[in-house]
């Protein structure tokens, strides 16, 4: 693999471009790769009902520069729209809602393309969905006409398009993401502190040699050198000693590890000006965290054990690399080394050497995996950068919607309702917050009731009884039904904006394939300011 | 239950139909002792509301409050619009770069939403006194600085006057970082305050100066070295301006050379800017979540149509969108030893004709604490310090002076410390027993 | 509107809490100032240190003089400016040496490498902890993590030579081509 060698003179300065400056605060989250993905995405919103939550979602996607956005909305703008939707104005009254929304949304970012329907050329949702334009994600808001929903569902199945349902009424809301299949994510952005993988229990020859060179004469090192040994080297040195005294085995039990820790602590020099050594403190503090026998992380295990529903899926870059990593793991009993070394007290030169030893091993592991990938049919064209990224994040790879549609949705809802009822009964003991499933249940019967039509709490409870028999008698479901009835299908702007923010976050995660999206339903309770994610 | 109750619209019933159904009718969770649907819409239209910050959160807050039936809103922000704001601060356009945030935001929302009045203040919050803050019913904060949050918090807590109902101003505060954020409600002296909650903000990890000076290992160390040490030594420009690309370039060049010297990779212009300006990643979506969570509380506080955060229990919502969506809504407990809300000034009856010495002697007889060696200050005025010796000497002449001659006034606060009370200090509010 | 006032009354009834004082909108004592006032009244300066407040009403800015009575820096007088921000004690005080001195942990600009002034500062620490730390720097200069690299090398490699250099520098002489300020009393 090529290594970029830094030239000896500083490069000519290219300040950031205008676009980089505009998007600076988000590029720090999802980098140029995420931005490129966002800019090639095409989002469709099928808007109905009070019509705000979907528009607030789009606002949060237009601003960061989504490629294209389209709105399908049959309604014309009414007085009530102006009281809840910020992207309409007095002059919009009586005109096409999709057109006026699109025009005011596009003002936010000249780089975004937008279109609105129905228009002169495309007069129905059906003809829009049969047009050549392919959507990356489709959002729709409840209450939606049942015939529209079935159009969207069949489009989503046919084109493998993620379909997102959103419902916002009064203080309550939920949204549900329907992914077309298992959705793997490599670039999950785990917490920095979780990613340290130093392999102290299974060091490779170069690392062992480096540590030995530095500690050969450890007792005669000057205070300066002794006080600047990197903690990795300190731990490797005392592990060798431990192994010599313990028949070759490393400290494994908690008791052994604390014993080992105090050996390290006692090895610090205290007769110097500072009365101690920071690097030995760091070493002692790292004992429990780093002397851990690696086990296969659950996310990756799920990937390794995943059975493909469709053979085509198996040919994607992700799965080819995953197979190669699995082979690597079976052969070496360890994952490819990520290669990152946390900052630690050390002399600059020594730290950089140590860093290079880890980087070199990481490159070697990645090269082995790349070789396996390229030897697989279909793997010849895999981008080596994709392999590198997988190797760096292997321990944190995550599979969303792994079980896909294997269980029928109606059955799963009953199952989850039973589980949530049990956990609510114990809530007082376990100090867990109460389930928000009642909100989801109370909103369900209004999914197709247009905002003009009143539905009573009793009507809602009748609907709940059909979904989960017996739930209509639960006191919290009854309260939720009354709260939903109070809204009469109307939105509160704040709740729509809040949920629009959450949905936009999720779409960004899905489009950029970074961070981890929900699996698969998020319920929001605006009375208690809480959310709950449920797999429904 | 709720559904049949009457709706009480104030003005423009057709426009606010969705809102009025919720805010003027009780629901199953509405506290009926506090709620009176009849007056809600009208009262809200009369309320005066203050928004602090017209940035990422502020733009959203202004939109949300105007769409929630508030009609008289003030906004304070001293910043001007920068290109890097446009990815989220949706009230600003490219042509607005360089203009006042407060003014552009106010004008935009007034143009869009009929009947709302927004008064912009292009200045610092510290430019206003208590009289200014007293005119508002509550304050919503969308700030990126902990400093400003602490200031407004201390101001609002200090404004509390038990005798005056209107002196309790709820403070609703939001903050974001990347996909994460928090929304909280502070009811001064009732719930925990921003100062009580300071431990919720992780301080920025500092690197030892000597690491920067002699053993850098990370690109950040090289940048900090350029920022803290090289700049001070070379002073290439009279004063470092973080927003001036020429200044950032200078630091970047310095950092890059240093990184090469030590074979450290990873110094970029963007990282340099990030470290020097302490840039926090920010996106529209997260601002939307947090600002709306704040304004949702504002609507509940103003109308009582549903219970708000802060009363009786939970006052803090944490939000994280990095790994799925996770919220944690909880009660952050008030700290008894909070230097702001745990230490309100007590009344102290004094004779204005007393000398400072007489005042100090009187502390020895106070029932709550017999202060034998008290040191006494008023804001910006050192009255008498027992220690250190140089200050003692400088302030000793004050002991002979009368309180009024020292400039002390009715109602003024003084701070009293005593080495015998290692963990507490006292605040007293002077109440003159005789006319001066 | 939420009635915090009546809520508060309820809360007070329950707790039977002691109320705050009434009336007036006069200048309030800020938390930072009160804390500095407390810290100052608890300083232990001993015989080797003293303070100077250019403006006694402004306790956030002062000068600390140290005259070590033992160690290599005995016989010198060193002064430090203390600048305390309104964020104190959440931010450490900013401390800088006013003289150009030869010391491994103080650079030629007067910047001081003392952990509690930067990475290890905590609000529970007080001004006394800082002055104790400064005093310690003159008793035990530390060569391992220097700000003045030349001085640190001298201390590490040749302690006697370092001591001589300290004497020379304190007299206002030059060490390794760098001239220092006279600080002997």
C-alpha cells in the first residue's frame, strides 16, 4: 500500500473552499465522504395532515445540503397551515401547499434541487412513483390515505427504498423506519475511549522487541528516561516478569490484575523532584482496561452469523469484506488491529516509533484481508479504502434490522406490548421509566383519519383493541387515547420541529452510513419530554 | 374527559386552531388547579419573552415561539453572521453575512409570521441590568458559552424577591454538540440552577504546558504550541483574532513546521481552526430537537396546559443521537452549597451611623455564626480584609469610617468570610434601621 | 403562566426553610469575588511571601512576591501577577512570572509550567494551593518536563553547573547567550 510521505517543506496553503467553510460545522461530524453521500441523495416527502413534521424534517436536510428533495402534497394552503407551518406565508393562502413549501424551503440552500407534486406534468402519486427518478429515502406523514400507503409500500419493496412513517399529533409523536433489508454500518463513530486496542496480552514480535530494547536496563535508566517510558512499554515489561513467575500465564482474574497493578505502581520511582512518575500512574490506571482477553463483539458476531435472505446481498462490498474478516478471525483468533495508540506520557520520538509499530501491524492485517477479498469472486474491484475502514472499525461494526421482516408486524406488536406491560409492572422496583408504547397504540387508530375529522377517545380505544386485544383497558392507554383525542389530529409546532429534528438525524445516519440509526420505532412524549425506541 | 371541553381562541381563531385545541383545553395530565383555559391564549399574546442567542438554537427558538402564540419577543445577540452559520441558522442568507444576527433574525420572523413583534438587541447580556430582565415573563437561552449561561443564571436567581411574585423568572436553557444536546428548566431557587449543574459540562481537557514545550506527540499539541507559545513569543499581529484567516494561517504554518520537526502527522488547517477556536460541531437537526424541546416547555409554562419540566420532579432532558436515540429525563438535585442559589443574601439590620468597626463587631454576636475574624467586601469595594497583611493595611483606615461614608446603601449586598468557616461564606443585604 | 411563587410557598411550607432577604436591586456580590475573598483570607504566606494589590478594591488582580529562604534560588525575589477571571474557581487563575529568569519550569516570557495552573486545576483547589506550588518550584526545579529546555538540560546533566548558572542569572548575567534579569535582593 502507498504511504503518503510528508514533504519537507510546508505545502502551499490552500485555505478551505467557500463550500467547506459553509459546511465546516457538519464536516467535522461526517467528513467529506458523508457530505458526498448526502449530496447524492434524493428524498421524497409525501405530505398529509397538518403537514408540519415532514417539512421540519426537510428543513434539516436542505440546510446541510441534501442533493434533491421532492414534496408530494394534495392540499392547498389554509389559514390553519399558517398557524403551524413556518415555511408558508400569507401569500401562500389558497395555493398548492407542495409548491409553496418547496419554494420557501429551497431559499435555505441554493445548492439543493427541489421539485413539487402534483404539477402540470405529474398529476398523481402513482405517476410520480413510476417516473424514472429514483428516491434514496421516502418519508410520509400520517394521516395518510390508505391507497397512498400501499403505493409507497410497493415502491419501497420494489426499489429497496427505506420508507419512514411519521405521525405527530398534539404532544405525542412517533416515527418508524422500515429498512428494505439488513443494514450494516461500519463507520459507527464509537466513543474514543472505547476504541483502545493495544494487544498487550498477545503482542507481536516488533512490539515485543521495541519494549525489550527500552527496558533492558530499566533500573539503570536515568530519571528522565524512566519517567518517560510509554505505559505500553511499562506494562509489557512487567507482564514478561509476571509470566516468568507464573508459568507463562498473564494475570487473568480480578485479584491477579489488581496484584499486577500494585507491582506496576510500586515500580515507580518516588525519590525524584516530583515524588512520583506520571507514566507509571498511567500504566497502573490502564491495567484493568487493557489486560482483557478479546472476545468477539456482539455487533460483529451478528454480522458473522448473519444468513443472507437474498444471494445478491452477499455480493456487496460490505459482506465480501465481512467474510474476509471472519476468515481472518478464524485463522488468527483476533480481529485486524485498528492501529490507534492513545496519547500517553512519552518522549516525542519514542511515542512516534511506538505509533508506527501499531500502524505497520494494522496495515499488514488490512493487506491480508484485502488479499482475501480480492481473491473472492466479485471482490476484485473493492476499494482498498473500504477494507481499511472496516479493519479500523471492525470491533464496532453494527447490523441494523438484522431479522428484517421475519416476524409478522402485527404479531410483533402484540409481543412487544406484552413485554412492555410486564416491565411497567416492575417499573417501581427497577426504577425504569414507564413504557411509551401506549402513545404508539393510541396514535395507530388515527393513522388514516384526516385532520378535519374528529375521533373520540372511545373510537381510538376501539381501534387499540383490534391491534392488541386487552390493551384498551390499560389505564395508561386510556389516558393516551384522551390526549390524542384532544389534539383532533392537529400538530403542535414544537413537537413537529422536535420530531423533524430526530427524523433528519436518522436520515443523515442512513444516507451517510455513519453513526447508528434507530431500530426501528421512536416514540416521543412531549408531556414528559422523553423518548423510547422500540423494535416494532 | 378532555375532548368535549370548550376551546377559547383569542384572536385569529382559524389560524391557531391546532394550538388552541391543546392550550385552551385540559387533557388527562393537565393540573386543573393551575389551568384556566379561558385566559390562556389572551395571556400568552400579552406575555413578554426574552430569547438569548440568535444562533443555531436562537433561530429555531424564535421560529418556535412565534409559532406557539407568543407575540412580544426580545432577542439579544452581539454576534454578526458568518458563512459557517448558514448550514443551520436558517433565518440567514448568504447576503446577510456580516450583519447583526439579532436584527436579521428578528426581521425575518416578523416578515414571515403575521402579528409577532420581535425586538432585537445587538449587544451583550451584561449590558442590561435587573430592571431590563424584570420586564420578561421567562427567558429562553440558546448559547454556546457556559460563561454567559452562568451570568444570566446568577442574575435571574439574584432577582428573586420573596415578596414579589413576578420576580421569579423561569429560565429554559438548551445546548447542543454534534448529535447530542440537553434541554433544562430552571425555576430560580426552586429547582437546581445552572451553577448547581456545572458538573454536567465536561471541562475541556488541557495538555500540560511542558508537553507542548518539549515533548509534543499529537497534532493538537503542535497547534496548541503555536497558539500558546509561538504566538506569544513572536507576536506576528498585534492581537490574535480567531476569525481572521491570516492569523489562523500563521498558526497553521507554525504548527505544521513543528509537527514535521517531530514527525507528527495530522496537522491540517481545519484542525488548527478547530483547536484554536474550540469549534463544537453543530447541525440543523440537533438544534431543531433541542430548541423545540425548550419551546415545548415554554408553551407548557405559559399555559399550564400540561405539566412542565422542573415541577415537581424532572428538570433536565439529555439527548443523544449518536447510537440510536437515547434520552434521559431526570431530576437534577439542587445543591445546598451552590454558590448562586444555595447562598442567598440574608437581611442584616444595621444602623447607618455605625462605623465599619462597629459592623464587624456585630458579626461576633450573630446567632447563625459567631464570626471572630470577618473580612468584608461589597461588589467592587474592599471594605476590610483581615488577611493578607498588605490588604489589611490598605483597608484598615476604613474601620473608622461610617457605613454611609463608605458608600454603602440601603439594600446593598456585602460578602463576609471568616477562616473559622472553611466551607461557607455569608452574604448579607443591608437594611438600615434609621433614615440616612 | 406557571406560578413559581405559589409553588415556592408550598415548598417552603414543607421544608420550613429560612427565607431570603427582601427589597432593593443594589449591586450583588458575585460568586467568584466571594470565593476569592475567602481564599485570600485563608492564604498562608509565611515569611517568604507577600502580596501587593495595586487597587485594593479589585481583588482579582494582584502581585505575589516570593523570596526563597532555602534552595538554589535563595537570595532572589521573584514576583508573579495573578489574574483571576469571573469564571474562578471553574477556571484556574492566570499566573505569570514578571521577571525573565533562568528556571527549567518557567520560560523566558514568564509562563509557568505547574500542573494545577492548567491540566490538573479543580474548583476545590484554592489560591493557597497555587502559591504553595509556586514556592515548591524554587525549592525543587524539575528537569523532566521543561519549558526552558536549556535550563533543564543543565539541571539534568550537571547539577553543580546549573546551580552556578542560577547564581549568574539571578545577578543579572547571561547564561548560554541569554541574559537574565537581576533578581537578588
